[in-house]
C-alpha cells in the first residue's frame, strides 16, 4: 500500500448517536440568551465622538485657564503674594537703600568693562519683562 | 459544501432575521465544521468543545460577518483557529500523545469506540498526524473537504502557490510513510 487514493472512506471516526441534533440544540440554547455583538466599527465611532467632546471640553478649560492667567498679569494684584505692586514698592523697595545696593553690587557684577549693551536694549528688555520703566526711573 | 447561491440566501436571511439566519447556519454547517475540527484534534470531546466555541464565536461576531462575502471561509477560519488552540492546550497538558493517537484509537477500548476505520485508516491517520500542523491542515482541507486553493488561501492566510506546494509535499510524505509501514 503506497497510494492514499487506495484508502476508502474519508470519515473513519464515530460520533455519539444523534450528536448533530444534540449539538445544534445546545448551541442554539447557548446563544439564545447571549446578545450578538454589534459591529465594532460603529461602537468605536460612537466612542470617538465622546472622546472628541471630552477633548474639546478639556481644551476649552485649558485655554480659559491660560487666558485668565495671561490677563491677570496685567492686573496690579499679584497671584503669588496677594499684594499689589504699589504695596510691594512701599513695603519693600522703600525700605532698602538702592544706592548702597549698587555700590556693594558693583565689584561683583562689573568686575571688568561694561558689556556693550545700549540703553535702548535694556529698556526693551525691561519692557519685555513687563517691568514699568518709569517706576524704576522714579525710584532711582 | 454550500454552493455560493445557498450562502447568498443564508446571508440575506441573516440580514433580515438574524436569529432565523443563525439557526440555519448552525444546521447547515455544524456537521462539516465538526469533521474539519475532528480531523485536526482527533478526540471527540475536544472536537465537541471546539465546535461549540466556533459557533458561539460566530454568533458573537455575526454582525461583523454580515459585511463579509464568504460565510464558508469565515466559519472555517474560526474552526481552524479553535482547533489549533485545542492542540496548543494539549501540548501544554498532554494526556495522549498526538503522534500515537492512531495507535490509541485502534488499540484501546475507549479509542476504538470512536474509531470506525480499518488498519489502512489507522495507518493513514498516523501518517497524517506526523505532518507539521499547517501541512496537516492543508492536506485535510484539500483531501477531505475538497476545498479550493483559493478558499484555502483565505482560511489559512497563505498564498495559493505555497498551499499547492505544501499539499504536494504532504502527499509525498504520507505515501512514503504508507509504503514503509
């Protein structure tokens, strides 16, 4: 024997009597109380809508917070200390002797030649840093 | 095997009445799926478990199927995966050696109760069981189920050329085994 075609019969296994009727009944009864799962694509589409809405709300919240914070910097009241710049000037800057500070700082800060920075550059820098130049002039 | 027209009608029924359609799927496919699984896993209890899992999984994903064209290849794909899963489990917790299953079926009382073949059938089963899993699947689908290479390529996600070569090699190996034993 060397050819598989010589072997008759293609189902050499037995099954219990009425097996196929029985298994059909079992499967139908097992699936009767189970819901078929709706298409995944539709479900994920719905989830994406929810995610998009949640993301939009989160983005709005972040933008609102950033905007409020940016405009708040224009106000005179500081977030950190809870005191106004005027109060700060009165309670802190007025108590120190600016000239003596300059004298004591000079040897440390300007040990050599002054860097080649124009007054306009310094004023631009101070303006960019949101510092009121006129106030500094007044103090000086 | 259902003709494409029969599957088309079944598909239409599934779209119109999912419960009625699924009942027909079970009635028309449970037998051929069982035999496909049984040839792979050999033992009836395992085949019974795999068949139930196949059809319950098919039901759970029936909406997904309704958008597909071939019911036949879709069900065979699920059944094949279930069979391979049973074989993997058995390898981990092996009570009966797969290689000796032919002998087990022929010689033991329990085995003989489920085996209907003669000595030649036992030899054929032993020869088939010596093939690597994927080659065994290809051989079974072609030789027993008479599946076309085109459909087989959908079920096993392999090119038709590779399947033809695999089947040819399987036949050679089996004939060599039969000639030597």
